[in-house]
């Protein structure tokens, strides 16, 4: 089993006057990527998740695992600064304001949020993403083999890339998910160092075939060598799985056990 024990819960760092600073000094211990304390959200029908305490170490692959009704998707969006919570505190790499948190994070695999039109060709989708990442005062990049390879290869690794002329609807589940992750993780064209530092991926079981799901997990673990990858799943990862930390969540539906208080 390659599962690692998550870090113990801890309170967030003291609030800062602004969101610019992080403890990136190499002489200091590596800070947590995500620290949540008493984080909770509720909807019209009651609690969605929490209150929970969560500390996710910097780098690597981390799995938020729980059944339907455990609030996995909403929790991921909240940790990425894209869902307003009802209470608690959140610190992502030293940032606490939602806008600053969003600037550090990318999301992929969220139904209704980063879905891709199936009728378009991959090269069009990639070009549009690179253009979106380009500041208004710069010319959008031309779509060529170098730009295509540079966008997809960091996520695909040594897997074969689909032809850029392929329509998205003709991709299998694994390629479609990897494409969504690659688009989310694509750095700004004008500065290859400006890439999301925390990547949130929802519902890895969207890739249903076991062998393809295992490939997806391996690719996420590899991306976790360069960023912090936080993904959600219904079940724990199957063996053999790459090194990862598992954070079990419990359902908040009536009659279910109390929701997770710490991870």
C-alpha cells in the first residue's frame, strides 16, 4: 500500500496584512499547501460538509475520499477559493483571500465548470486556452507543434499524445480527462514559470476502466512532483498505487456518522 498518513491538523498561520507573502524562504520548513480550520458549508437541505479541520502537505498527490453526500466536489471548490463557505478559515500557501487563493489554484474534471465542447478539435481548445493565458497587451501565440506539445506533455508524460486534429468527442475517457487537466495546468505563455501551484481534480472515477484509472492516478502523482495535486474519489485508490495521502470524508446525509473533524 502506497498510502501515506496525512499531516496532523493545525491552525492556520496568523493573518497577514496582504496576500503577497509566503514562507518560501529555503531556510524555513516547507509550509502546508492547504490549512483549513472549522471549515463548513451548508445548503438549503442542511450541511454540505464540515465543520472540518484539514492540513494538506505541500507537493505530492492527496485524495479526498468519500461516498456520495460527503461534499467532496463542493469541498474541493471551497479549497480552491471558488465556493463561499459559511464558516471557518482557509489558508492556501499563505494566502487567505479568495481572489488570491484562486490565483494559485487550477481545477479540472468538474462537471458543468470545465467541460469541453465535444465538437471542436483539440488544437482549437489548446489555442483558446493559451490565448486566454496571454495578457491583453501581448499577441496570442500561434498554434503549432511546439505549443501543442508544451501544453499537453507535462501531464501526458510518456503517454502518446492524441492528434491535434482529433475532435474532443472522439477521445476516450482517459484522454479527455488528461486534456482537461493539461488545460487547467497550462502556465501563462509569456512566462513558463507562472503555472498553478495547487491543482484540484474532481472525481477520478469519471475514468471508469480500471487500467485507465490507474494510469490517470500515476499521471497525477507525476504532476504532484511539480505542484500539489488534490483529487477526489469515492473509493480509496487500488493497489498498486503511487505514494499519496488519503483523507476520508463521511456523508453529511441524515442518519450518517458525524462528518470528519480532522484529517
